[in-house]
C-alpha cells in the first residue's frame, strides 16, 4: 500500500529546557510538491526540520516515509532515506574544491582505497548539466560566490540521490537574480518528482514557487493551506497571529533643510587597491528617507564606514548641519548629530557579553546623566533602559540585566534601534535595519523610521531588499561599483527599472564628471 | 537563559552565575588535592622508607599544612601556627599582584603573559630608586612611597610596549609579552652589572645580591601583622595588595573607565563604533596590568626580609607566571584574586611542611598546583555542568536560542 505522502510528521513534540519548541506539529509532504514551511524567527521551523534530519529526537510523535513508520536517529539515517538538507549557513570546507566538497562523506573508492574521482566528477558534471546548476568543480569554495556555494550544497544532495530536499532559508544570502534562478531550479526538481520542503519567512517567494504552505507560530501548528487558495495578507496574519500591514503607509515627504551633504566622497577598499566608493555626492534633507540601493558588495558598507568615521575616507567632504566633519572622529561625528544603526549587529551594534542596560548606554555612558566623577550611576542606567524597553517593546528574559547574547535577533535589533533613535540626533544612518527579521518586527521598524521622518529627521537608509527600497524611501540612489549611477523616484519607478540600475545596465547620473548634473536629474 | 525552576520560575540558587564560578573553582581545587593525595600514597607505597603512618602524615600535611605546629613526641601536631599563617600571607602578596595583573588584562580581552618582565622592571626601579634616595638622605617613608611608585611606573611603561604593538600594528600581545619578558631579564641584569653601587659587597660571602632596602632603613611597616602573626615575615604589603585589589574591583565594575576597558575587550569593533578609542584603551589596560604586576615585585622587595639576586638573565621570576593560575582560579575577579593568591601560597607553605616534617619533598605541592592550573582551564566546563546543558542547546542551533527566548517571554 502506498501513501499519498512521501513524508509524514505526525504530532511531533520537541522540548528544550524551559520551552516547548514544537508542540503537536503535523507536516505532510506530497510527492513532487514544493511545500513551504512558514513562521517567524523562533516559531520552531528549524527545530522541526532538525527532527526530520535526525539532529534531534522528538519527545513524542512519529515520522513516516511512504506510509511506513521510520526512526531517524542521525543525519546518516536521513540520508539513507533520501532526505537531504541545504542549511542556512553552508556546511562547506572553504579550502576544498567544489568536487571534494560534494563527494565528502559519500566517497567511492576502489579496492585499494583510492578515491574514484573521475567517476565522481562525471556524475557531478552530469547532474550540473541536467538541472542547470552551473559550478566550477575545480574551484576552491573560498573563491566562489555565495550563489555558487549554494549550488554546491544542492549538488551535494543530488549526488547522494536524495529525493526529499530541505531548503532552510535559502534566499537569505542571494541577490534578486540568484533568487529567480533558484526558484527555477526548485520547480525543475518538482517536475522531476522530487519533493521539496522550503523554509522561509518571505511571502513573495512562497507565492511564487510553493504548492502548499504549512504555518507555525510559537512552536504550534497553525494550519496548512494551498498556495493558490490564499494570499500574502492571510499568510502573514496566520504567521504573526494578528493582522499585519504589509504595505508601508506614509504621507509624501516634505523635505526641508539639508542635514547631510556629501561631496566627492571616496573610501578605500579593504579587498583591493582601488577605492570601493568613488567620488560620491548626495544630500539628505530633513523629513526625507533617502535610500542607497544596490546589490550587496557595491560599496555600501564602505560608504557607511566613510560617513560614520569607522573608516578613513580617501577624499571628499562631509558636512553635517553645515559643519565639516570630514576628518572628525567617530565620537565627534556622533555628537555632531549622527545616529547609526549598523549593518552587523553582532560586530558593531552590541557588546554581546554585556547586559542590555550596559549596551543601551554604549555611546552615552560619559554623559553627566549616567556618570558622576567617573562612577556610573547604575540607577539612572537601569531607569533609562526600562524606559526604552517599554517604549520600543524590547523583549528579553530578564529585562535590563539580560545578557545581550541571549536575546533573539529581532530583539537585539530592536534594542539597537531603541538606543539609536532615542539619542534623538538629526541624522539617522540605518543600514539594513530589518535584515534577518520577521514580518512583525519589520513592520514595527518600518513604521518607527517613518515616524522619525515625520518628526523631521533626515534618514539615510541602506537596503538590499527591493520591497524595502521601494516602499520606505522618498528618494532612491543606486550604488553600482562604488558610484551613484541613478537617482530615482520610488513612486515613478518599477522593480525592473531599479534592477537595471542595480546591475549597472543603466545610469542617469555621471557623478563628478559634469558639474550640476546631480541637481538636474533631481528636478 | 538559565534553566528555571518549575515551581518558582526563578533560576535555582546553585545555578546563579557567581556561585557556579566559585563552585567550579572549588571543584578544581578539590580534584587537585585529591591528585596530590594519590601521589603521596603512590610515592609512599613505592618507597620502603615511608611507612603507612608516614603516608597518612603526608596526606594530613597536604590538607592542613598551614595548621601544622611541628611534632610532639614523634606525632604531628596541628593548631593555629602564626608563623605559617604569616608567611602564607607574605608569600601571597606578590601572587595577588601578578594575579590581578593577569585578571584585569584578561577582563579587557588581553592575555598578559608578560607579568614576569613587568615584575622584574618594577623590582629594578624600586631597588635603584629606593637605595639612591635613601643615600641622598630622604626620609624612609618618602623613600618607600617613591620606590613603590617609580617601580609601578616602570612596570606600567614596560606593559605599554606589548599594548602599543597590539593597538597599532595588531601584533598579538602574547608574542610581544614573551619577548619583553626576556628583554627585561637581560636589561635588569645589565643594569645591576653596570652599577656596582647597588651590589651587596658589604656582607661577606654574599655574591650576586643587591643591597636589601632594610640596610638603608627602608621596609614596609607591619601594620598590625606582627601582633597577629608574631615571628612571621608578614607585613603591611599584604594590606596594600588587598587595597589595590579592592580599588581594581571598583574601577572595573563601577566606573566609566572599567566600562570602556571591558567594552574594548569584549568587542573592539562595537567599542569603536560607539566612539570609544579602542587603541588608547588597549594600551591603557596593558599599562595598568604592567603597573599591577610590577607592584608585586616592589612590595616583595620593599618588605625588608628579601634580597634580590640580580643576575637574572637566565631565569624569570616564578611569581610572574603564577599570576596566571591565580587569575584563572579566581575567574578573573579582583576580590577572588586575593583568596586565590592566599590559597596558592598556602600550598607552598604546605609543601615546605612536607619537606621539613616528613620524608616527602616540597615538589608535591608544585604537582598539586600544576593539577589545579590544568583543571582551572576546565572551570568553564564545570560551570556548564552545574548549569545544565543550556549552552549545548544554544550552540546546537541558533534558532533554538531564540525559541528559548520566545518561551521566556510567553
């Protein structure tokens, strides 16, 4: 007797100390379907997949393969059942070649124990050909792009003849073009009869590629729906548990005085000898959100570092509120009126071993409010942190004394945003402020940024997400290979047009080459 | 998140962070003592000269050496021995200072393995300045203060060298610390080689020693130690070390300076992002570490009952390195360093009792210390064992940490 479902996970329960990560969750995967698993951070998606992949043993519940109950004790059992997984953070050995990485753990050898690499190579080439997974099998993993690394991970599953493929947040690291390619590859697998489990919290991708969706929330099973019978709004309501505003609602901007003026800024690259940011000029005014758009690695990070002082600029002039800060220290720039929500919240945003309250005064501990004669006023710091927690809805296990490391990513980001916004500086530099966050948190942060704009702040937003660029900004500057190649009005442009600028195929600004060109295009 | 009690919803008392640290250190100590006991038994069984009674005596001394009052009618006697206690505190003084040095540096993300060199530089400064000023007729109390301060200054400057290399050239401080250790050893030897005035030629039969400061009337006051521990070497230097430890604890936990230093140590990038001068703080924390380590040398040679063997280019002072286990055992807590320092010197005293009173030698104490040092590196492991498998779960998958977090809120 054959079952309709290739994999059934029935009533799975998985507990961790103090928390039920999966509470009576049922997931049924049909043969040849793309099944999305949707949920916010911490909803239990990855735990459920780790149970299926044999990394965790469930406290209750059964797993069936083709209608027969199976026990998966470790990833080897999973592989034997044809289950493969592409992890969110790739499990590749950087100094090995692509081919070596693919065969690792499934090497075939001859009688004397020598690797049969030639056969392996032929098999990998054939798979690569068949599914359009372009890779250079002899390149070292450290030298290839993230997109290609992901294709290596996919080839690893195919090489092991897996027919149940788990993708854990596969698009988080990809550019829009690469995402489209991946979607096409996934559809190809489904046509082949392979079954796909697709973990994500991005609704666009679910609508684009999946057949059915199972939604989890806070460890509980919410429901399974057919994609064609639902819409983004319904899915996001299921995921968050309350109606969510997907569209950003904001009034047209009423920009006034110039707050930040950048002229001919160049910032050296850490990777190569040339400048990563080349002769960039722009202005940000009170009451507007200016967005720097572009594909990752086109100089965004360096531009921000040059602006905030983390990196020395190699040329150009930065004016903040009419004051030249081109050569000022990080501290002086901050005091001159600059808040900075950093790109990497673990590297720059937080001192992870510090408590929440210690992190909340990271720039302000020397203000008279928080210290007296060099002694920290702990009561003041505590009070201030409690106020921020309340106002910005920062959630943590133990309030102000929670160690930052133990907080969830979303709440870490909320804490940084609370700290930066509460400093109440005229300019806010927000770098990918919603990276890796779920729908509920993104909505919250977007509305906060719009509120700050309406209070007369100048906001410079750096984002890689097209939805965010188009939805949140009042003016778009496209950065391509360190140059501003386009200035666009989000109301009048389309994602396609923006994509052309981002890929360097089109430009409407020649910065620095003709004086006054900037001003003309802005009209 | 800590594992919470199902009834009260609070962390169980034995899983509180501070307490687990203390417990894990005590575990290291107990295992170290147990290993020492095993060695005593093994050595005793393998030698015909040691009887069963001798073995038992050896074990008693390992645990209670500091309480030993000698033998009475062939039987070991125990009780309060002021000489042992006083000597224990006297020997603890430099250990507390070098332990503080390592602990403070470690709190700011630096591994100060250069305490030995800083200790030597401090010794050189103290002796040279102390003797010179005394000969010039300065009052003894002024000489004492000046000698201590100059010694600490010199040690601080010596510590600045690895700090500067680290901050501006990103050269690992461990490498430069080891190099500056040997440079200091040779520098000190050269300095006293070149300046015969400091050599002690007055007292016959002594070769290679510097004139002790007590010969010029300068020594650390007893400050009540002579009443508490009559007949011992204990002096006020111990109180000075304790005071410095308390001051360091206040600086590290209560002040903006400590906040800055620890922020730089925990995450240099975030500190820089927040406008904290990360380079300045790295150098500063090495200067503080250097000054603390050198104070160990200064206090030791200001005590009035020590003499400095100046030809030191072949050897580095053991107290410089023993600061590392002291700091480890104290889990880098400045107040904990006082107790860890006392404990380490207690083992030394016990070793000496073994040597004087039994057929064993004092090296058993060194083995116990070595075992404890080895185990204190496991302190983190013990901590995790006590706290349950919390960390393992956090590491297993990031998402789980977040799941746990969600649960904490709900």
